[in-house]
């Protein structure tokens, strides 16, 4: 089976020296663990090698991410997600993540390369596991539309983690204020479908998502948001293991909100450079720069929209049974020889 094209956490990771041509779905597995979230199963395979982190700590990290994504979408997007943890010797941190659809019989397959000396604090700072799982929730696109795959993952990853109680809202609005300008049109920009720079792919795509979210909430008087559109796409089968034209996905999303926001924004931004007026947007939403952070202006005209974007959805938190999302804690248990008595 020819795997679907990749959705990357980082441009440039595709030509991984050990996996240059696609997902390593026949890679060796040293041991495995799994859990269920709703009707979905997440299998976590550990490749051979050493990790300072315990299996328990890695599983908490994966469960937190799965819970954030399921909380955002109202369900885990695909019935089975296989995660391969590949330990990287003498390295530290979560190094890269890549997700493919329809691999080896599974709807989604994610490779995470994790340094041998990664700490619990680094797992808690990590965004990649959540970002990769968001990729499972949209149909695979042709390369020219790759910006929407990365834009959605970039925008939704932090929002989902706030909704799940794992990040404070002020942090993600400050991050957006700081990082969104990377998606401004570069010189010679011809629009999102035609200009494949890193900035436009990740942050231009994220600007599209933020603008869509705010516009849907304006048009529906806050009854619907981008979240409703994206849930409908997943329910209609628009997940990573299926190839859909972008127009089909956007039409399903628009039907769910009773608007034409996604299709209209696509028509505006696909083949024209668009400079989104971010300062005006922050002001309307009541996101005010405050040193190296933000404060919220509750009297801003669209403060309610900002609160609705990051609030816990009405469907509530979804987590694996018996699991409460929270930070990865604790040092690895060391077996220390007891002194003789
Ligand atoms: Zn990605």
C-alpha cells in the first residue's frame, strides 16, 4: 500500500536519514502499550534504545495529547492511531514528529523521535505530540494545500490544550500575538496555494484558521465556531486516511456552521496575497500586550469571542477512562542497593 503524503511537524524532517521514503511502519518494536479513549485505540510502540523517561511518563504525555485533541473534536478523530516512539541516543528533547494516514492497515501512524536524555519538564513543554494528533483530524491534501494541514495543527494545538486545562489562556494568546506575524505575505507572495514558504505554510495557514474562527463566531453571534466546522468534517469521514479535495472539506465545514466563511476565505487567500490586520484583530478580541505577555480587556467589542475560542466546549473534557490530564511528573524510579545491616 502506498502511504498517503506526510503531514510534518517541521519542514525538513521528511528526509530523515533512516526513513527517507516514508513511514517506518515495519520498524522494529521493543515493547508496546496501549489505551482507549472513547471508541478509539491508541497503540504506543517503543523502538529499540534507551530513554531516561519511564514508560509511564511517556504514556502520560501521549494520553494528555490524545485527551486535548479528543476534547477539541468531541471524539478522538480516528479509530486507531499507532504512535512509534523512536529513542535517539545521546540527545535531549522531543526532536521531531511526523504523521501519515493509512499506513500498514492503520488509519494513522505517527513517528516521534525522542532524545534519550529527555526530561519530564521537556515533555510538559512539548507541543509536537498534540500537533501530530491534530493532523489525524483532516483529510489528506495535495501538496499545494499543505498549508491548511499545518495551519490547522498550528492553530488548534494550543487552543485544544487550553480547553483541556493544560495551558493557561494568556500563554497561547501571547504566543499567537508573537508568532502569527510570521504568516504575513513574503515578498512575491501569490497566496497560500501558490507560495510554499515555511512562514506561510505554518503561520499563514494559522492566520487563515484564526480569521475563520473569529468570522464564523461573528456571523453566527457566537453560536458556532471553527471547532463546529472541524468536528463536522471528522464526522463526515474527513480524516487523514482519506484524500479529499480541499473544496469538499471546506463545504462540509461551512454547512455545519450555516455560513460560507471557509469557502469565502479560501477564495480570497488561495491565490492572492492577503495581509491580515492582526493588530486590529487583537484589539477587537481584547488581547493587549503587557510586557512579555498579554492581559485581557474584558470590555473589548469581541472579548466574548476570545473567551469562547479557548473555553471548555459544552461536550466537556474527554480523557482515557480513569485518567486525569495533568503534567508529567516525577523522576525515573531508581533501584538503589540498600546498605547491608
Ligand atoms: Zn504538522
